[in-house]
């Protein structure tokens, strides 16, 4: 009985060692490389989330091994864990996934200045982006020529003085330098005005 409790304790400690919040910076699979810059959270209960949405499950194994599945494929796949300073690499025969460790609370404080709605108005278009305090992101793109509206949503976080946006449905994904002055936000090369 004592041996079983010890094994469970070791397993829990090992699992909690990789649990936490990350940015998925690079995914290499079948020779193709992508840079999603998506927020990923590995929870201690064995679930993991991408952009705040349940995405799959994980469980630890022996000798730096982890098993993952996804909402799309319930079969667990085996990965070797390579831990570096503030970086987690999961690797198998198909490729590898690289994650950067982040501090959500610290990142939220850094991004407080851009919380709110911002708009960029062009000759034939308008784009409104919204950064919420809880890390949610939304955008609305209006094309006056085509008379269409496109909506998108996702998450945002500030890391190393850059804002990282991961969203579906609109052209906003990426890592941007940003500057805020009074009611103006410079996001990369795009200039936005605060929505009152």
C-alpha cells in the first residue's frame, strides 16, 4: 500500500512539473512547420486547453514520456519530453511541438493598457478589435464594397513586450510590437483609434 501511494505521489509530482500555461510557438509535423502562437494550458487533472477551449487530454509516463490525445483523435500518442529553460519540447516520429512557458498573471498585467475596443477605418473598410481583460479577443471586419461582415474570436496575451493574438475568423493572428499613446494604438504597422 505504501509503495502504491509513493508511486502515485511521484506520478503527481511529475505531472505537475509540466502542467502550466504555454505558447505553442512551433509545430513540425510530416515535414511541415507551422507557428500557431496559440495559448495552451496543461492542467493538473490531465486535461489541456488551446485558446481557452478544451482540446484533449494528457498523461505522464515513465522516463520523460507523455501521452496526448485530441478532440479530433481520441487515440493517445506517445511523445518524448525535452525540458529546457522556460521551454517544453514534445517529440515523436511524426515531428515535434515547441512550447514557451508563460506567466498568465504577469502577462495580463503587462497588457492592461490595451484592454478595450479599437477601430481602424479605411476608405472602403472598417476593422474593430477588442481585447478583454480575461484574455479573450474578438474582431469585426466590415467591407463596404462587398457589403459583408466577418467576425472572429480567440485569445490574446502580452509576452516579452509583444502582443500575441490567436484568432479564428479574421486576419489578426500573429505576434506584434505595440505602442499605446492616449487614444491611439499602433499594432505592428496598423494604427487603431480607441472606440468610445
